[in-house]
C-alpha cells in the first residue's frame, strides 16, 4: 500500500488522537491518502475535509483490517459524500483521480 503513496507529502491533520491521515501527491500530480483507525473495538465514521482535492474523486479504496489484507473494496460500501466508514483497527488507502 505504501508504494501507492506519492513522493510529496501534503498538509494533513486529524482532530482525533486515534485517527491519522497522510495525504500525498506524486510527480504526475496524482493524489492519495492513507487514513488509520486505531480504535480497538469501534467502527467509526470519519469526516474528510479535502481542501485542494476539489476536482478529484476517489477512484479506489484498499483496506487493511483484521479481516481484509490490502484488498480493493467497493467505494460505495465505505465512502458517502465526505464521510468515510472505517472498521476498528483498520488502515485505508484512498486513491484520487
């Protein structure tokens, strides 16, 4: 998953101590983001404020969780508008186009 990240890190923050976000851009201008949910037992809903991503849409989500190991998952199952649903103890890679 980390091979999908670009070489330029973009400013990214989280208001939740148990959620991290790392956004990047590669040399071709493609954007990606890794979001982690470190809660042990709680599925959560994360609101994404994607400043500078206005003309971009999520083209792929890959999920790592206790049950899934880096597989592509259906975007509509996890993302609605700007709300991302994340299983407990998970990491998601979002690829934008």
